[in-house]
C-alpha cells in the first residue's frame, strides 16, 4: 500500500513578513486531496467566523494537488480559496495555465497568505526558497506591464506570475487573479482579497518535472490522448473552435442569454461572435495549458486594437460581454476581454453587471447624467468597453458597478433588483436554467453562487444509452434518458447532486473538467482512477473520490452556515420563471413548483436540514467533518 | 441510370427533402451535424449503433439534438 504523500505548505504572514514551512500529514491530506478541498481545509484552520472578506483576517490560499505537474492533459489547474467579497460565502476559483504545475514542481501543495502587508509586495518562489519583495513600483500597472517588468527584474523569462491588476488593487468585488495575462481565477472576487492584503503578485520559477509512480502505465495513459482526440469530436471541436464553438448553437436553440437574459435568442449577433467566426477572423493561434493536448485556449489579435498577450475570449466572455449586452461586434468583445485581463476582472460578472446597468438605463432607472454621457443602450460595445475601464478604476458610475449588480441594485432602487441576474450576489454564467434546469438547481444551491462548472449539464442525459456520454455517466449512477433537457424531476436532482460531487473532486484534484469530466470529455471516470494509481500509486476508488467531493461541498456549506446563510439564499432570479416571449424557446421557463420541490429533495439527498439547507450533524460526521461541529 | 428517388421528411421542425434510402448517419453528414448527437425518429430515440443502418422513410419526423456546452 502506498502511503498518501504529505502536503507541503508555505505559510506567509504578510503583516510580519515571516514565512513558515509546514507539512500536513498524508492521512489528513487524503481526506482533502488538494485544490479546493485542501485550500478550504487550510483556510478554515485560521479563519475566524465573522471576519469580513476584505479584512486582514481573511485567509487566502493557493493550492494544487498531488497529481499536479504530471505530464498529461488537463492536469494544471490552480485553485484559490478565501472568503469571497462578492458572495460573502466560502470563495473558490480555478484557473488553467502552467503556474499550478510550476508550484508543484517546486515542491509545494499550497501557499497560505495571512494578514496584510503595510506596502505592496510580491512573493517569489524558487524551490525551497521563498521571498517577499517590494511591489510599490508595480502597483497601478496593468497585468502585461507587470509580467514583463517581473521577467526583467528577476532576469528570467521562464517564470509564471499570478497577479492582480488595478481592479484587484481597487477592491472591485469581482476582481480576479490573472496568470499568463490571460488565465483567470475569475470568479468570487479572489483578486480583491489579494488586493486587500497589498499582495500584487506571486511569482513561481520553473522546477523539476514530476515523475509518475508507475511510469510505463502513466505514459500509456498520457500517450492515448492523441487517439482519444481523434475519436472524440466534441473535445477535438473544443480544441479547434475553443469554448465559444457552440455560442451560435445556443442562440439557434433559443438559449443564449441576451440583453440581460430578457431573451435567449440573438440572431442579429450570434454568428458574429461565435467560435468559428473567431477562428476564421481574429484568431492568431491556439494556446494550451501545461502538457495539454487539447489546446482550447484562444489567442486573438487585432492590430492596433487587441494585443495577443492577453489571450482571447472564452464562450462565457463572448456571452457576458457580447450577447448579455447586445453587442454584435466580435472586435468589441475581444477588446473588452483584453481590458478585463489587463485590469484583472472576471469577465462574467463584469459583463453581467454592465448588462444590468444597460437594462436600468433603458428602463429609466439610471439617467444619462449618472451614466456620465455614455449611451448605455444594449448593443453599444464602445460604451461597454468604456465602462469596463471605469469599473476597474472605480471612476464615476464604475464605482457603483464595481460592487456587482446585486449591491448596485440596492443603491439604484426602483425595483432594479429584478434586473440583477445573480445568485448569492454572483452573476450567472451563460448556461440558461430554462435549458438546463439541473444546472439551474446547482446555481441555486451551490455554496459559492451560480457556477456552470460545478455539475454535469442536463443535455447529456438526452444522449442515447450507448453513447460515450451515457456509458461514462453510468459509472456514477444509472439515470433514465430524456427526450429533451427541460425537465426537472427526482432523477435530475440526483444527477445534479452526484455529478456535483464528481466535479467537486475534480476541483480538489486540480484537474480540468473538459479533460477529466464524467461524460463527453477526453478521459472518463475509469481513467481518473488509473491516473491516481499510475500517477501517484494511489489505489483509490470512485467511492473514496466521490466522498472527497461531497466533503468539500459540505465544508463550504458549513462555512456558509456559520456566516448566516440559509435555504433562503438558494434562489434563482425571478426572470427565469417567466416564459420566453420570443425565439425558438418561446414559452419555455423554469417551473417554479418543480424547482422548489427539487431543492427540497436535493437537501434531503444531500443530508442537509430541509428547513435551513445546512448540513446536519450526522452528515458532517459521516464525512469525517466532526471538527466543524 | 434512373434518377434517385427523393423523399420528404421533417427535420427539427422544418421540411427537408433527402434521397430515398438515406441513413441517419448519412443525414447527419449531409446536414453537417456532428456524430455525437441524439436522434429521435417519430419521437422514438435511436441507439447510436443504429445510425449507420437506420434508413429514413417518407414523412418521418426527425429530431436531431446536439448537446451544447462551453465554459
């Protein structure tokens, strides 16, 4: 039997400037096997309940997993955990790139930041060495400038930099953490937490490559990616056209969030901003994460306007800064994406908050004077891009919108709260619950607000029983098939919960969900077990992994319970319960009775109190979480 | 050689004319759909393994469902 490795942790007290090296025993690490679970465990050791997200007492954790850095596709995701300033819940966000692998190559599983530095600093990690350096000269600079400055300053082009832009410095509630100037720990405002600590960046030098426990078996698994790509047109299409490849299909089906979710139909703009158009027009190259064969990342270039240093827009970005705002011009969307990456903001919350403002403007709740002369009508891409900068710098109306749509609506009043398309104050990503009601249920109950990467999507239960998708899903549970995705019944509730546990363990093992997910992806659940065995010598089971995923969800939920969150916070915006009035999906809506019944059943299946929606003592004990009682 | 006989079907709620004897796989290719889709003929779901051999008939109502993702 292989002993689970211990976790190696760097703990930085930014107040005193001291750096400690700690280890977490393998028997504990195995319960929280990296990424989000490890980050949450470490954060909750030191976080005092009631601490505000932007207070120095908040604890910020970067974490990876024992698998990170092995040379195989989808292995390099970096997790960031802290209390979220946007939602007030346990906060959590993952990003791709190379930095996660570099961190592990230097020997570290987690970096814990506590306290607050008196002046701006950045951390440099080089093997066992870690040093805080003055970042005063970097404060106020955009991400591209900072990355370039740090490369020059440290005399090393092979560094990876996770940093905040001016938005994080200005404590924009949905500021993100950017690496490679184009990969974001986007959601939950983790960049604002970093800014509140005067921490500008974390630099990681390249380390020694990781070696698998069973090299031969591991390499067989890694080398199979080429054949798998040839045989899996879904993943191959993802590589070719990026995550934005289906945008036009969403509109054609009537489920592309458009003009602040008033409709799902965007015939006037969908073709312009879909992934195939991006491929044919502004794509400079396809980019990748460490050791990944898929190459789904975009790099776009529009000379004189959009710098390829800042990558290119994902589907969520094209929707949030495109169709949400009624913007039909791909160049405007690419520019908005670049600005968000320069200033360091989550493109989803940023676009959705601007679309909220546009609806307020069109409904007369925001005046031209408040908009400072900007014509905030849907479709005005130039106004969107002007607002992106104002938000990052907290100028004028941007200062209000930097708080997110839910808090902004409290100030604007006049019934504007119904225009905030958010859950737990986090703006919704571009998968409509009318189309995917199980995803909608997870939007509502998810501990850190609406998230589309927290469970498998309903549509795969429409696939035939002999499809790859259904075959793989059967490893997690047997579900009946559907002839459309729109229903929410008991089967779908179980689907939502069980696939949520699986996605939760992927976020813990720091794996990419497009490569290691449970249905259409490059590798399936069987290969995940093989990865753990061959990569680490860890003879695990799906049962153990699913329990780890469930443990993470319950830790978050218990964190939230301590902060006063209840079932009343597990809601969806009212607009989703109203039938579409146009487009191919006309008449379709989330059935409120089915949603409420589904939520109640979800609580019961999850072992949560049906009244409060919080984990029962028995559930926490079942998951070895007695220490949270 | 005689002309290929044509038949009329309904595809995703729209009328469509195809060659008689066309299989589901051929229809998917002809219309540019990916292979990983769900197909319902006259409301009956088909197994994927039947796509290459299932021949469509006059007046069939065909629904092709493509699961949409993105991130």
